[in-house]
């Protein structure tokens, strides 16, 4: 009798643990905040958006996505006209931010996600498909891409996102 109770408890606990290991592409839908962005090029790692990047990734159940990433220390316009920055301020803002929207399809078998970018603040990505691998563990989503980054050339980009609750 004790063995049957023990087996029932083990089976019951396994049922509660299993969902963490069987997350599907549908589980990537939701709202995510950015934790970090790291690029690796020629064996060297750097953080193109600084040590405390800010960002939001929103994906609906149908695969529509919107992403915005910024440095946390973007300059404020110093002049009297708050709608127009200096050339230096504008350059810092453009180089310190990225935003795009489009649609995303996930291949669960090989854990890849391909996003068709409709429009992007980096115009070279408009109309392109960008593929990345992903790992989803609980409320943490890690994406890795080897596509051409906005910094030019070849690099591996790793982004870590945390689910908003």
C-alpha cells in the first residue's frame, strides 16, 4: 500500500514538473522585457546597447511581433526645440536604438524562429527574413542569431528576454 501511494505521489509531481520541459512555440507569445544584448565578433564580445539596455518584445498568438531596443543613456535634446536634436544627438539616438515589426514563424523541431521584418529603423532589414535559434526556460527567452547585425559584418548576437507578468 505504501508503495502505491509513493508511486501516485511521484506520478503526480512529475505531471507538475513536465510543463517546464515541454514548452512550445505558443509559449513564446506574450510581452518580454530585455535583459541583455551581446554581440560576439572575431572572438571578442561587446554590448552594443550598453550594460543596461532597455527593450520590449511583444508577440501575439498569431505571430505578429514588435520589438524596440534602446541604450539606457540616450541623450536628451539640449536645445530649445525639443523636437529637433543636434547632428550629434541624432546620431547617438539612431545608433543607440532599434525598432521593427513583422511576423514570426517558429520551427519547434529545430528550435528556430524566422521573423519577416516588414519595417525597421535599420532600413537594410526592411522586407527581410531573420532566423534565430531560441531557448525558452520558464520565463526566460534566449535568442541567438548569426545574421548580419546592424553594426555590419558577421557577428553572433545573443539577446536575453524576461517575460512580463
